C-alpha cells in the first residue's frame, strides 16, 4: 500500500510538472486575449465604475464623454480636460461639468463665441461675462478659479460655493442634481462606453 501511494504521488508530481507548461501557456494566452477585450460599463455585474480605480484604467473620462454625448453637448470632446483639470485642482471631477449643466445646458446656450458654459464672470443681470479662447481654456480657468477663489478661501461645500457663485438659492441643488446624474449615468447603448484595454 505504501509503495502504491508513493507511486501515485510520483505520477501526480510528474503529471503536474508536465502539465505546468500548458498551464503557463494557457495563462499567457488568456492574458493576451484579455488585453483585447472590450469592457462595457454596466456589464460588470453591478460594480460601479468608480470602484474600478485601477490607475491604468480610468473610466471617468469615458463616462463623462458618454454623458455629454447623450446630452448633445459641444463639450463632449473635452471629457479628458474636465478630468485632468479636476485632478490638478483637487476638485470633484463632476463639479465643473455639472456647473456647465446648470448654467448653459452643458455649453449649448452661451454668449456667441465665448466658450463660457459656466456663467463665469457674468454679474447678476448681465448678458455677457468672460470670453475664453476655447473650451479647454474655459475648463482650465473655471477649475482653477473654483480652487483659488472659492475652495482655498473656505467654501468647502456646493452650498458654500453657490452662496458666492450664484444669486439663486436653488443653484446648489441644481449642481448636485447634475453631479448625481453624471455619477449614476448608464448609457442606453453599451457601445457608447466601450473601453479597449
């Protein structure tokens, strides 16, 4: 019996050793195939995109782009700019886009040629404010301005920012509404939020 167990152990060890290269090859093949997979937002069994904080796979720009696309926004192609400026200024990545939603329906209703989707520099009752050279310039200026002129001076909540930013007491609730909409957005077409890895 002892010899049978030893023989079985030797055969098992030999089988594992012979099988190992196949297992390694199979693992490499699966890894290579995974690199060409398309991950669709919403196909991940209820895992929200913000739970996927792999620094190499940041889904925030694609989520924001798809959200802006769904709203016919001229800001759609600036999704990465929104994210990079938010990260640079330590802002909630949805804040500046949400303000654009409140102030101009995501850039659709602005003073002609101004690239000012935020009502930035427009005193109460005035028709025009600051004109920016481009959407990127506007996003960068508003992001930096929010950081330096609001947050660094003590405005730590949307309500505190709104007290300074807007005359309407409803402004913070409207901004929060769009922040929540962006965060919970699910495109109707899964292809809208495809990310090749």
